[in-house]
């Protein structure tokens, strides 16, 4: 995950930054080996790392896995420096030249805890992202990363911590653990008994406006809603380079004649601004086509917001259908619309989802995840001292 260095500070995505800071509380020294860009932080990487016991081991900057292929020497040297200094390694997501990383760990006898956050193969299969050739090359890269990660884990005896049971099955091994990760903290919870009490039902989507998020199925579902109540769809997130996809969504909105019911909120920073949307909305809907265990589903339940989501990827590990959320098949607008109607109309169900969702979220805070990561790191370090 890339980071920015600006005015003496390091800025990175919140989902990793909070984990780094909490791990730093447990260790004398933490070495951060990431691609670095000397520039003011961009919106996606605006979390300022707070800990003062972090030493940076910079990799050459790259913005994508394909872009990393231009820097084999610089990245490899960063891996060697990291393995010389650190006693145990915590790896997040896809690491470029992953076999070289594991070979360095094996050579220096370092334990490895590798946090697998998502299924790149499933993501790339879910929709066309670029040209056919580039998509095939990206899929080949994802397959080799999956294979070499498993080889590296076997070589080092490392541990794989996977977001969701489905991903854990893909990376099955004696040292594979399924989990649900999040960034929510205990002081960010908000409790209420019910939603849908206002004159207009606010339906919220939070995520990137990209094809893999399945937003077109949400629009189709809402376009066919059979309820008498007024409603509004709030789309929080940016489309980035997927402008053509947003144009497709706008055309679909026009087709269903619901222009006046859809609000594009754009990018919203995590914190009070995001909490305002979570705490004033009535339902969160995530019609995604490919996921690990989405953080937003934990964040929504922590803010007493009932959820409707697809039963894809690691979501069934995070959400129990009918207990703390309602799950539907992906790409099924009719089922999605029926689930939204059910939550709006069934007060007893809605209150139960909120109550149970709060309980689930309290078991999946960032501190709970870091407790797990620290335990696994300790086991991995101990294994290599035998």
C-alpha cells in the first residue's frame, strides 16, 4: 500500500494506518516498508501515522501492482533491509515480487504473518476493467501472486490471516486463520433503537463507484420499489478513472425516472463527516460483486444502521443473514429490492438487525483485529526461535 511523506509526517490509508499505530504500541520498534511518494497526501491516503517509534524503509513509488514491475531491484533491496532489521514480518495484501519477500524472510529466519485482505482473482473475474489484453495480464499476475504466496508460506512456515472464510479456503493451510477486520474503535459507536422514522427513507451506499461494486443493480432495485413511502439514495464515494461507469449509472437513473431521488455525495473523509451519513441514514446497501470483509459493513452496524448486502466473498463471515443483516445473491436486483422493502416495512426485523449488529461490531473493532495479529506475530516469531 503506497504512502506519502510530507512535512516530516507519513500519510497512508486509514485501513492500514490505524493497524500500524496500534501495533506500534506493542513493539519497541516498527519498520514500515512501503512505496513512498514525497508529496502532500491525497484523499485516499490522508491518515497521519502518529507513532514515533516507526522507522521508514522506503520502496520505490508505484501506484499499482503492474507498476511495481518496473522496480524489481529497489523493492528487493528494501525487503532485504527490512528482514535484516525486523524480527518478525506483518505483510498486508498483495506484495510485489512476493516470492522474493518470502525468500528474504526464509534466509534471515523471520516469522511472517500475511494479512490477505481480498481476492484479486475474483475481483478481476467479476467484470471487465480495461482492455482484454490488460485484463488477462492482470489476472495472470493475480494468479501467480496467489500461488507464490502459498509457496512462500510453506517455505517459511508463516501464517495467513484472511478476510473471510471464503478467502481462507482459497489459502487453506495449517496456519490459515479466517477473520473480519475493521478500522472502527470503541469510542466511535453510536446507539439508537430504530431507523426509518422520518418522512423520507434514506438509503445509503458507501464505496468506490466502480463496476465491481454492483451499483447498477442497486439503482435497478430501487427503480422498481413497491413502497408508498418517499425515499432517497445517497451515493458516497468517487468513480476515479471509471467515469464511463458513472455515466452508465446516470443513464440508468434517467431510465427509471428517479433523478430527484439520487444524491451524489462524492468522497467523504472517514470521521465525523462519514459518521454523519451513517447516523442520519436509515439503511445501508452494499450490492458488491467481489469483496473480502468490507469495513463499511462493520462501520454501519457500529452506528446502528441496518444493512443489506450480497452474500459474496467474505461477507457471510462478517454478516449472519437475518440476524445482523440481510444477504441476497449478487447481480439480483429483484432480491435486492425485496430485501430493502422488507427492512423498511418490518419494524421488528429492523430493530433486531440494529441490536444484533451492534453486538457483532463490538467483536470486530480494530483493537480486536490487532489483538489477533499480535498473537499470530508472537507465534510466528516463537516458531523461528526453536
